[in-house]
């Protein structure tokens, strides 16, 4: 099943570097930056967790389900970001993923890869939306080599904007794409998992996605009765949306959420976002040794300036650029998971390379430790693009990253 050229060698896949479009929407989510952390529900059911989900989401008492067994293969992962999610015309014009790099991912200590894929970019017209052989070949290269090297693999539909803008109008294409993907991979090993949709947002609210997910799961089960399936709530996979999620009575579904807090640190200087994160020079953890002077040319909003003031003055335990930004959120995720009997995976977290190397390493270490304390599997964004773990120019991890994630 390994993709090879005519000489028998495994060849690199050339995949374009794109602006990480999923972060554009995150930058627009002002509530993520302005509201306090989720604390009222943090903890376990014994010490204050209040279940709020609709009655349709019934708790599963056992933690010995296929989903929990599958989750053991998705503990420490990396996103192959800015690769196959791009439109077809950009393929081969950016980042390269080689078979050697996939093997290196395993050697570094990762146990799985998440593969963002723009399947809809390769779909034909209605009513069949037939996927081209081209995309199967590109995805198969990554999937087969990763499985060969002992990695679990998660493939998804990424940047399907039609579904986000018009869930009703995009549902049929969504379902027919998944029907084809499921049929193609029906005989692949169980360490290949499907993630239905990356970061639903805009009109694709959690409430609207719940029945669409149920239909997609039923579609996949026709050919993949035992395949592990990941689902994300709306609002860009937001943790605050877990309380709106409902799922069919399927015991091989894992829930996935994303978290990029503290956003002013993780996205500082990112050119694809809004002016709210133009300020650079933010360290992790705060406060800085010398107060950060806001850039007058960045046109920062008053509440951003207030965040910087708190960053400059508050001790680390209370600082907005510290583990305080995410620890209570992850406690809530753990409590939700325990109560409802659904394993939860942190499908994306990371820090843009505009942050200084030591602060990036500090952040990844703190987030990884917080996630593991709450028994949550994680998957960093990303391998070698704008949030990179790996520096392909020198064939080494970025400074401090290996120790931050694996203690090596």
C-alpha cells in the first residue's frame, strides 16, 4: 500500500503553503479574547461540573468503549498543516512532505498525524460530486506511509466554506464526499480515523451541525461500521460550544476541540488576522522584565491595550499571557468528557513563529502538560509551516520544541 515511483522509491509530496485560513475566523472571535475563562463548570462532576447539554446527548457510563480504546492511539500528534487543504491549482507550489519526514515524525515521539484535506476542491459537479483520482493519490501517499511507520492517522474535510455559509445547501455535497471517502478507505487499518469537518463556523452552528453530523455518521457506518470518527462543535471547534453538542448513540465517536489561548501571544504578528494581534514582542509567560510599549501604528483597540496593561503588570499566576489562559478551559473539557463518557481530543493548539523561540517552547510545554494533566490527547499545529515544529532547512526541530513536547 506504500506509494512508490517506478524505481521503487517513496517520493515527496509537494503541497502548497497557504495562509492558514482557519485562523482568520479565530482572530475575529473577540469573545475568545475578551471573556473570562470557563471557570464555573471547571473540575469533575464531584466538585461542581454542571451538565448543560441537550437531553439528546445521553452519557455513556463505560470508559471501555471503542472510542476510548481508539483514543489511546491519538495522544501526541502533529497537524500536517498548509498541505492538502489548498485548492488544487496550488498543489506543488509550497511545503513538501516526504516519506522520510513522515518517518521522522514517528522518531520525534508523535503517535499520530492529523491531515487537513480540501476534498471539495477536487469534487466534480452536482449531483454526484465525484472526487478526482488525483486527490486520492495525494492523500493515500500520506496515509499509507504514516500507517507503515506506526502512526495513527486522522483525515478530515478542511475549509469547506460552502457548508459554513449555507449548511442546508452544502449538506448533500458534504455527505456525498464522505460516502466516497468512506468507500475508498473501508478496508484500511483501524488506526485511520475520519474527522467530519474542521472548525464549523459562521452559519454552521453546533445546533445546525448536530443533525448533519448524525447523517454523516450514518453514511460512513454503511461501509465503515467500526471506523473511529471525530466531530467538532461549532464556533471554530470552540470549547464553549461543547454544551450544545449532541451525538447519536454511537460508541466510537471522539469529540475534538481547538484552543489557541492566549491568542495575543499565539498569533502575534500574524498577517492574515486582524489588527488586534499586530502587537509583537509578547513573551510567555508574562509579565515581561520591561513593560511592553504598545505600537501606536498597530491601531489597537482599547480592550487590547487593557490586555497589554494586564500583561505588563500582573504576576504570572494572574497574567493573561500564562497558563491561566487555558488551564480552566482544559479542566472543563476533562469534566465534560468524564460526565458524558466521550473522549475529547485537542485537535489544534500552537504558537506562530513570530513569538521568540524560548517563549514558544515555554508555551508548548505548559499547554502540553496541562492537557496531559487532564488526560486529553493533543495535536499541535503544525509540522513545518507557519507554526512549525520542524525546520526543514536544517532537518531539526525548532529550538526547544522537542524538549517542550517530549522532555527530550
